């Protein structure tokens, strides 16, 4: 169940992130875009640390549009390139 919640959270973050194209945005909108991207990256890393397989993530990403998927793939690949941490102290580094 936790895995499904994490996957849902990733998709929710991806839709708000990918909806902004960066052209003509105010500072507040650009800041929100950065915060959305940070939230998406954090959610992906948390899924990684909780044991969600990259295969599960990629399968769930099939429902995303092309732009959202390409952004999301960057976060997923970066998260899965890193080793799992063994404790909370390591996860803060």
C-alpha cells in the first residue's frame, strides 16, 4: 500500500511540474516550478529507499504524457543510480 501511495504522489507532483514550460513565468511561478521538481525528486528517492523497483516505477510512468515522462525519467534514473542507505544518518548526507 505504501508503494502505491508513493507512486501516486510522484504522478501528482509530475503533472504540476510538467505543466509549466518556463516561458513568461513570474518569479513566484518559477519558484513553484523548482519546488515541484524538488518534491518530485524527493518522492522518487523515498520510493527507491522503500524498495519500489525501477521496473514498477517505469510501468507506472506509462500513463504519463511524453514531456512529463522525460522529466520524470531524469529523477528516476538519478535516484536508482545511487546506492540504498542503511540508516537515517546516511539518508541525510
